[in-house]
C-alpha cells in the first residue's frame, strides 16, 4: 500500500500494462503556445524538409536540371512583374488618371469620396500591420498572431472599394474603369519584386503608392482615354 494525496493506492492490483500507460501519459507535456501559433511556418518547414529528402535521391543531371528550372521560373516571374509594372506606368501616363479623377466634372463625387475613405482604411491597416506591428513592435506575422481578423476585413473593404470606384468613374471611362483598376492592382503588387525585402521594402511600397498621386505633375496632357465632359446648355433668356 502507498499513500497518494490522503488515500491508499493498491499498486499491486494495477496491471503492469496499465502502469506503463500511466507513466507514458504522465511523461507527455502540453504543446507550447508558440508551436501552436506557428501556422504557415510549420507547414513551410515541413515542405522544405520533404523537398530536401526528394533531392537526396536525384542524380547530378537531375539536380542541375532542377536548378535551371528554378532559375527560369525566377526569370519568368521577374519578366511578368516588369510587364505589369510597365503596363501600369503606361496606363497612368495615357489616362493621366490622377488628374482626371480630381478635375473631371463627370466624376460621381459621392461614390468617389466613399471609395477614397475605404482605400484609406485599407492603407492605414497595411501601415499598421507592416510598419507599426511588424517593424516597430517586432511582432512576427501580426495578421496571423495578433490580428487574425484584419485580412478578412480588409478583403471585404477592398471589394467594396472596387465597386465604389467603378460607380464613381463610370461616367469618365465606362467599362474601362474595371480594366484600369485591375492593371493598377497588379502593377502595385508586382512592384514588390523589384524592392528590397524587409522593412525597407514595406516603406518603399507606401512611397510608391503616395508618389503615384503626384504623377500628373509630370504628364504634359490632360488624359487621352476619358470621355469628354458633357456640355450643359444654358436656357435661353
């Protein structure tokens, strides 16, 4: 008989198998919080380990072929990114977008100001997550660990922003408004391929975004794609 928390425990009556299972259960510890929050990093590490195991069984020729495929993929990604950045720059120059949206009389100002408010909210959230939380406070992946609901909220606001801009600029460019928005989105995203990684790259992305609003100062024409403003005829006296 052995005392256990004020009671008597009859050790001899417990089978040996059960005693081993109890010892094993006691040896298990709780999973740490950091490991449970690793999320994508754990999956990425697992994938990297599997790829290393796969490469160990390849011949030299197959390894060289795999390296060349990776290099060609890298070159193709850079070419694609450069294409969308170039198309975006041409679209800004051809439409003089950032002058027309402020000066064209046909812009629906109600939808336009609502769209600008939504866009400002998303850019503020990006700055808060990427600069304040990640760069200054040192939180790793704050959109997953600290603010997991931020990305879904920004996605909904971004979808609303798309249609608000569409309704606001429909009298100016018509259906081309959607095309222009998609080109700008792809150009802004792919610009990151040519920026340094880390906090400096995040800061430069915001510099590019803000600087785009001042491009109209360097474009010599008033835009070549928008509809002409409707002439309002004053009633005869």
